[in-house]
C-alpha cells in the first residue's frame, strides 16, 4: 500500500513534527530527562538535533521547489 502525499502535505507533516519536538523539548520533564546522568544516545544526539535536521529537510524541499519552478 502506497501513501500518496503532495509536497505541501509532506511539508505540513514535517512542520508539525518539528513543532511537536519543540513542545517536548521545552517541557521541564524532558529537560530533566535529558540532563540525567543516565540519559545517553548512541551518537550523543539530543531532541534539538532532530528538530534541526527536520529544518534542514524542509529547507531542502523549499530549494527543490524553487529550482523546479524555474
């Protein structure tokens, strides 16, 4: 089963994910988790890294749309 999404729908979903990550990372509970000595990830990434990566993907989609409209 293939899900068909438009570029605008993909952008909206990614922006929603980015907003959700920002909400989580701003909560005190999450900041407590992330600052725990027991919290670690394989590559030392934190939630803000995922937020930034989504931003890069969104920028790349915008760039692609601009290039293909010319």
